[in-house]
């Protein structure tokens, strides 16, 4: 499935390489053979429209069962500059059935760049996302078949903000599940949960996520740090994840490397991932 995901992204990109675009790949590796890969491309057309195809992949371990059930995610969005500085996008993603899980997401995203400069802030922006994710699950957390398929959909909202302050770049995001139409029981989990600014994929139905990323940008290198705090539906306690890395700028390309740590305060559940990423412009 990983090979198919990469080939699909290349096929989406190749017809447009003569246009302006940005290509980004990121991958992580962790304990017990965990691996994840993400790839996305932004094609900017002359009429203010941008197309954003992407693929994602992860496997929980390198055992034969998990490799056979490795999960792949396909997504596509179209973004348009409705007014100067105001961008609106429609998008959807699909995760084919693997190990008893299948889901589809869709939503609308908006972003408004307030001004070139506002006081000490440069390129300040705010954004939102509103959408739904529909889940179809056939097995419990232990891999046992359910007596009947479990279905639910989550109505979600997200707020984003960011700005530059001199050489510092600050980004923040807050995600909230407004409602599950059928609250998930404790013996059922989701197969794909994204944590903002992280590459690794986690599992579980979340209630809310708050994350921030701080970077210090120079001509050649950009060190950065990420902090996130999130809560699962089945547990009222918050879980914390952190990340740190360094980006190296080479002309129109950027290479990054670092570490992501989930649940660093709970030694028995702690997970550490090492990641690398590459971005380039055409």
C-alpha cells in the first residue's frame, strides 16, 4: 500500500510540474517497527485556485499482521482566494478498510491574512475548519470481530492562528469534536488521529486538541519546538506530546530532522519517534 500511495501522489503531481507548486514529504520511525509517511503537494494556478493532493501511510509495527493491515489515507482539497487575503477550501479524505476500520472525512476550511504588518506582527492570520468524519468499524481494540458493525460520525471544528515576530514564527491550533452522534464505547477505537504539527499518527477518538509550534528562522537553519495537549473520549485526563527539530534551507528546498515524543510523562505508555522531512518548490 505504501508503494501505491507514493505512485498516486506522483501521478497527481507530474502533469503540473511546469506550474508553480510545493512538494513535501515527511516520515517517522519508532519502536517495534512503527513507521509513517506523509506526502502532499500544492499546485498554485494563475487564476487564484490551488489544488492540494496528499497521501499518508502508517503501520503500528513490523509484524506480519500489522504490515498486512498498514493504513493508507488519501486526501484532496481545492483552495480559492475569494477576496484579497481570504482563502476558502473544500476537501475530503478517505481511508480504505484495513483491520476492520474505514472512514471518510469532508469539510470546509478558511484562512484570512489580516495584513502585511499589524503592530509587531507580520503576516498575522486566523483560520477555521468545520467538517465531519464518518467511521465504520468491524473490530474492537483487541482485533476481535464485533457482533455488528459500529457506525458513528463526528462533527468537528478547528481554529488556527499564526504570525511572524521578527525571526520568530508562531503557529497555534485548537481542534474540538462538537459531537459524536453515537458516543464510542471503551472497547472501540479509531484507526487514524492527527495531532497538529506532528508526523506520527495515533489511534483513538479524541475530544479536543490544543497545539502550538514555535520556530526561529534564519537564512540557513530554523530550529523549532512543538507542544500539544489532547484528551480522548474514554479518558478525562489530558495527554501531552512534544517535538523538536532543525530545518536546513538549501535554495528552494528544506530538509528537516528531529524527534517526536508522545505521553512523555507516562513511562509505561511513552512513545518516541524520529522523523525526517523534505520540501521543495517548483
